[in-house]
């Protein structure tokens, strides 16, 4: 895929500091007789793909019950990987506040740690 976008929408469960987001994927490979699910979720067995973290440049103080929305936009790069544009906004006002926007987080430059 050259480019795709994942919409985000979630409610803050506890008053805290939001430092970033964690990402992983699930793939459902359904054949005519067999179904295989590949997952990199934290509770699943480890694979060589891992999870990744998308850290905010400036952590954000959030309150319980606030709603955040935005997107992760993935664009293929020359390293057989993706750059990610991340945008988060606080919902609930007539003029939503953009709280964070990081351009081109390069997945191929991530530090993988367990």
C-alpha cells in the first residue's frame, strides 16, 4: 500500500499525562479451509515485527472523560517502510484544539525494545 489513513477516536479513562501512542497490527488470513490470525498485540506471542511507539514531542495533560480524535496517515518511503503523520485533537468545543501534530515519524528509524 502506497498510502493509507487510520482514524482515531477514544475517551480518556484516567486523568494523566499522554506521552504518545502504542501501535500494533492484526492480520486475518482466511482460506477456504483454514483461518490464521497474525497479531503483534502485546498479549500475543512475540514476532519479529514488534509493536511501535509514537511519542508526542510535547506530552499532553488530559482529563478523565475527555475525547480525543485524529488520524494516523501512513505513506510508503524508500526504505520499504512508512512515514507516519499523526494528529490528535481534543473534541467537545466548537473550535477543536489541535494538541499534537508530528510529521513523518519514520518507522524504519524506531528503536525496538522489550
